[in-house]
C-alpha cells in the first residue's frame, strides 16, 4: 500500500473520529505526508487528494450555543477583582482579552505580587481543549475555576469570601437570582464563568477560510508552511479544531529538554504531579495553536520569547530536526494564519 493511500485512510479516519480516540487515551496519532494545493473556491476536485482535502485541522465553528444571560454574568465575574483576597486580581488579570487571552508574561503575578509557576495559557477557544491547565488536572472549564480562585499565588481567595462578596452586592444577587433558581452558589459561579469562557471563540482565521475553499486566503509561502507543518510532523500533536489541546505529550521526545535547560522545578514534572505515574514525568497538555502569534512567550515555562524560537525548540526537542532559517520562516508564516476574529477584544 503506497504513501498516498495510507495518508487518505489515516486522514479519513481522523475526520470521522474527530480525534476522539486520541483525546481519550492521550496517545499520539501517526503523521501523514501530503502533497498538492488548495482548489479554488467551488471548483470541482479531480485527480488525487489535495493538501486541503487531507488537512487534519478543522475550522473553528462560528460560535457555540450558550445562554446569553450566563455569558453576560460570567463576563462580569471574569473581570471582577473583588473575587480575589485583596480585591486586586481578576481572571482577566492573567487572561487579558485585549492581548490574545493571556498576559504576555513568563509567569503571572497574583495577589501581593506572588509569582506563578507556569506560563498562563490563552483562555480563547479554551472550551475546545480536552483538559484544562498544562498538567490537565481540571477535566472541565467549571472545574478549572477553583484553581486560580483558591491558589495562594493567584487570587488567594476562598469560597466563603467569594459568596459573601457576591451575596452582599445587590446587583450580583439580582443577576444570579434572574439566571439561577438557587442564586449565588459555588456551582453557579463556576457555571457562569465557564459559560463565558466557552463563548470566547475566534472563528474565520485565514487558514479556516482556506480550509473552506477560499483559495486566495493564504499566500504561496503560507501554504508551503502548512505543507511543512504536516510533513515534518508538527501535526502529529497539533491537529483537530483547536490545532492542539487534545492530548498529552512529553516535552523532549527526541532530545532531553530539561537536561539541556540545566534546571528544574516542580512544575516541570507536568502531568506526573497529578497522576504520580513515572511515565507522566515532563508530560504536558499539548497547547492549542489558535491565535498563537498573539500569545508570546511560549512553552509551559515561558522560555521561548518569540514564535520563531518556539518553532526551533519544538523541532529540535519534539521531532529531532534542526530546521533551516527558510523553513522556520515558512512555519511561522503559516502559524500566523491561525489568528481568528475576536482574537483581540476591544
């Protein structure tokens, strides 16, 4: 069976399964190698499969079905610094929607200037991730809310204090009463914030438009960048609707990242801190690459200052390949096409 047939079979399986199998197991799918160019919009496709046809990346939906009242309430809570111990830190402090959904820092600062242990990921499109946090310790966005809210280096609050703040605020008490029959409760706070976060979808990137058949949405260099993204194996971990965020992977599959780094801290153990399983040491949730040009610095430790540097690090440590400068440029050009609408909120 030749490479083209194998590629078609693999990609067909991927599209049907929606990466469900790999989401469940956390294992890595095989890497396809493809050739061809995108057809013009509406053109009949003849001959062999095109690069577009075989894409293991799917367009983001225009939006998701959510309750608008919960979104509005969750928006207020997301930007509410009074939920923190000293009234200075909100969810938006580390996930700034005017900066791509993160804060642009190596690690974030919490209450009293306390430093976090890992780089803050973007909240945009987070509803498409199969787990939350770098180590995947939260299964849902609702479960994720407790993490920053209660962490002493982040918002350093407690549920007793949060509930008292919201119940004693007449506007909040009324809003919760209008949306939830039982008013202000931890479950309802989680639900409102998580619903707002699920609404933060950034559709219609130029790459999505190209996937839908708009042939001139990408330049020749950007299409070559995507072809390279597939051929060298980046797509092995970065695929699906969020271009990642749907499996765990060891940082340093091909070379020892942490040995070369020369230092280590507890957060570098990744998934191991959750499971205690030796096989999970240095394993992290693969980050989603949607809007990646806006979310520097990169990696769980924020050690890659630029997208070019992040591409080089990933090539070296994950696929064991030293990229040529023109290859880095093409990959970065492709990655920049993943920036969607609403990636920068006014």
